[in-house]
């Protein structure tokens, strides 16, 4: 384990009348605007954090609706033309017996986005209520959302590769559907939402208000 | 209150919960965690910067290979289709999906290359024990900011899923670019594991030398 020393009672940089740089950890007097170590902009707290979180989250949730309603893949073969949605694609894989891959697709394109929406809503509401409960759990949830969110993009890349690869004029072609665009937008918006969340707010509830 | 505080340079604040810690020099290989929220604040690996730089250079060369060579080839019923990484990007180039083609190009090729270039630019002189280049701090901050948007590893998992989807339909041959791309992914993960932001910022800080 590490040995970063700490004062008897843990205090925040803000309580000590200081402002910390989120990029490099350097501490400055509270009026400082630009970090002299890394030239980053200093902000003790991002006061508009929650506003941005909600805005991006709502945009992400709206984009997720057409992503599920419209086809993700347009397949045409000699005999038929078919369209498959996100869920449809996962079900098809499962019917072919590819359970492992079906699970990956289902987790990446349904479980992760849904879980992320709920996790961000929970984080934002608990901060607004200045909750003191389960801060370690909430911080873990924040880290998980930041880490896992990008993996939803798998489905968009699968569509990209399939439509590039399966272009055999008459026998079979696969083309991307409109849902691929809205799904990608949904992932991007929710990533921006998670990045706008200022995790320091989770830990502020029992600190002296200023 | 500030009278009881040590020098500002000896303090480090957790970027995720704002808790103040006193910075101490760590024994080699040790990690310091935030006492409150538990994230890793700093690690001590004296050779890390040189390793990060060499891994970044390797990944850069392999990335060039990954976009130049054939990636996957598909054969079915006498028809043949070879795909490069660029073709995968261009899959979205018709009409409404065009912005997505640009986004995919950025996520899997352009952003990873920009990150590598910025890291090589920022860390190069440090390894030769020279003072950092102009703009080295901007370059490193840029590389770190782009980190979540660099999705090469997600792309490679997507490729695997796609391969299994078409495996029953046609014969797929894996080209050299696939292995180069997989190599880039492994090297990038190793490199990002080694980056200790705190130590690199300290090394890039010209005002304190």
C-alpha cells in the first residue's frame, strides 16, 4: 500500500482555502485561475456539473429510443432481404447457438446503456439531495460508469466491420441501418454526461458548506 | 488555518474527491492511494517514462501497419472481398451515416494516433534528460483528455463478434493488419497502466527545476 501521508482528519483542498488541479493534483491558493504546473484551468467545484450531466443524459436517453426501434443491420441475400434491430440481432445469434457472443452483444448494447442511465440518475439525484449515504459505493459506481460506458460502442463497430466485409454483390450484402447512428450518438452523449459529473460533489455532503 | 499547512508543493489533492494529502517520495514499485475514496494517486516506477515512450513508439509503428495491410478477407461462393481498417470506416459513407464514418475513423485510428504522437512529443526529451519541449504540457494534457475516446480495443472485440457472425456464412481469412491492430491494443493497455500522471506532470514542470 502507498504512503501518501494525510492529516489526522482528512480535509479537502477547498476546506483548507485552497484549490486543487484535477489534472495534476497540484494545490494552489484559492484565487488562482491557472495551474502553474500543468497550465490547466482551476475550478474548486464545477458548479454547473449537474446541469450538464442532466442535459447530456437526457439527450443520450432520447437517442437510445430510435436506436432500438429502427434496424441496425440491413441484410440482403439471394432469396431475402431482412432488417434486424439491436435486440433482434442478439436473439438471432442466440438462436444460432452462439450464446457467448449473444450475451456480449446483449450486455454491451442493452445492459450497459440501461445500467449507465440508471447509475447516472442515481448519482445526480443523490448529489442534489446532499446524501451522505454509501459514498464509497457511489464513487465506485461513478468509476464504473466512466470505465464501462465506452464499451457500448462494440455494436457500432460490429456493424461497421460486417458492412465492410459482407459485400458480395449478388449473394449477400450487409449495410448499416439508421439505428447505428442513433446508437452511436446515445453512447457519445452518455459518455459526455458521465464526464461532466464532478465526483468531488459526492464527498462534499459532510464537509463545511461555503 | 493555512499557517499549519505545509508548503503547497508538498501537498497533493485527490482529483476525484478533493482530499488533501502530503506528498512523499515512495519506495520503488509502491502505489499511493487516496485515504478517502481509494483511487491511486501516484505510483513510483523510475523507469516508467522511458517505458511509456518506447511502448508509444512501438504502438505508433504498428498502427501504421494496421491501417495499411489487409485486415480481413471474405470468400463465399467464388466471390472474394478484402477489407482494410479504412474500408470498415467507409462502411458508413453513404448518405445519412456519413458523420458516423468520421466518428468511427476518429475513434479507431485518428484519436489513437493523435494520443501516441502527443505522448511521444511530450515525453521524448524527458527520456534524454533534456528540458521539456514548448507545448509539452499541452500535448500531455491533450493525450490524457483523449483517453476515453480512443476505442481501438473496443473495435477489436467488435471485430471478433463480427467474425463469429459471418463464420457460418463464408470463409474469413485474417490478414496481417488484424494482428498488428491486436498488438496496438495490448501495447496501449500496458502503456496506460504505466502512466502515473502525477510523476509525469512533476517531470514536465519546468518552473521547479
